[in-house]
């Protein structure tokens, strides 16, 4: 189902439910995504639980929501693997109900190797989706935030910065353009005079990117500490520290000049915010290697929840929260903790599992239950 078809069959959409108190997805339409051929799902504004056997297609539903917010999957692999076997691409359409009662229509499709995103029928860049819809996800690969590559941690950080610092995207684009030009000069044997204008541009935009990131971590830190105390209080006080991508005692301009010879030998730029990273350490576990796999998962969960809380504080709206196979990732006690906290928030939650989580049996309120089997979803 192409993205044009999705919009054509929803062209009459008007304002959303004026009684809606929080931002939520009221509908997902999925075409040729993983094992799902074609499905339309009417979602509740609160808790939505997708139950089925492993491989039935539950995770693909969360991927669909995540695609409408990030333009990519949270699972590793190439974009081509998202398409159902034998199809030439995939499409996802969603109706986003806003707190003021208005509705936004979101879509993303990949056909013939080309990715296209739309908001209210207008073609936009991926940043247009990110600006419109906020989805946060905890899934089996989330522990990569602690033990994985730096790129995953930069993505986590920059998603939060993007939503609150309006100048961040412009500075990031400026920096990336200048970085590509500097790398081209390095590979083609250009001299210092050829490097200088791109370094000036990189330094101007890159210093601002570093400042945005530092300010965001300052706001995140106390919220994260509070969440971690509930999950991993035995590890003591937590610290989260940003490594900007160049030495703290240097300016970025000076770091780029100092690194010219080494960068020429390597053929690429080794200093700057594109090389940034952050570390999470504890009083009683100062190194990542001191954490068990279970503790890594709880750290990742705390990071996702803390970022969602900060988003709500800064924007007045909770992001849509997705939890993939929560029962296999957390013991029942921690599942209960998470569910208790999120019921109080009122956020829309999409959760998957082979069965309904026992902690949801408490009388918190309505839960919409879906059964998933071989790519088919039934309420």
C-alpha cells in the first residue's frame, strides 16, 4: 500500500476527539512491514497490549509507531529489511490526536528504494516527522545505550535536544555540510588554506551543538537520578558525563587545527561533536564492566523513562511510549514499578508480550487488548 493510497483513503479526516487529554495515536495503518501485509489498528488513548507468539508480528506494530516519529526502526539492520518478503517497499500511516483536539496525519513509505515522509499530506523531511510526533521505546536492544557504540548514545541525546532547542537542527546541518567538505579536502590532499573556511564553519556550529547537549544533560541529570534510585539504588549516586568530541580545555577551532596532520593521514575528521559520547557511572559501579546485563537493561529503561519525563516537563505533553516484550526484559517487581509510574502519567502506551503482563491485572483503568497471529491483529 503506497503512501498516496493511505492519504487518499483518509482524505476526509478532520479534527480529532476534542475530549482527548493527551497526545496519542488513534490509528495505525500498516502496509507490507515485516510480516504484516495490510492492517488498520484502532488504538486506545491509554494502554494498548499486543499479545501473541514469538514471530507473530508484535514488534512490527511498535516499529510502525516508531517510524512515524524517527523515520527509522529501533531494530538494527538495513532499511530494506523492513519490507515484507516479496514486496517492493512498506508504508505506515497514523492519525495523531493532539491535546487541543486537533489531528495530524502522518505517513512514511519506502518504495523502490526511495523513502518519503508526509505530514497532513505534504511531503516533508524526516525532521518534519520528528517535530510532529514523539515516540520513545524500550526494547531488547536498548541495553546498547550502555554497552553499545557511541552513535546510539548520540542519537538518544540528540533526540532530546532536538525537541527543545529550536536552533539545534540548523546548527547540526551546518556542521554536517562543513564536515563533509573538510573530509573531501583531506582526502584530496588540500592545503591548510583549503581547510580553514570549513573549520571556521565547523567550529561555530559545533561549539553551539556542544553547548546544547551540555544544557540538556544538566536538565536530565536530576530526573535520571530520581528514576535510577528506584531501580538501582544499591549502586549509589549516578553521574552522567558528556565527552564533547574534543578536549575540554580546547576550543573546537584549536582542536581542528592541531589535528590536521593526523586527519590527513586518516582521510577524515577525528575531532568534533560527531565524535561525542556520554558515560553513565555509579558510586559503587564506576565502570560499565561493573554492571550485570540485568543492570544494563535497568539503566537503559531509566534513561528512556527519564527522557520521557523531561520531554513532558518541557513540552507539557508525554511522548507515546512503546515497550517491546517487557515481561522477558524485566522481572515482575520491576514491571510493576514501571506500570505504576506510567499509569499516573496518563501517557499512551503500546506494549507487547506473549501474554498480558500480570502487573496490568490491577484495576488501574481500561486496557485495549489485541491478539497478533501471523501478521494479523485482532482486538
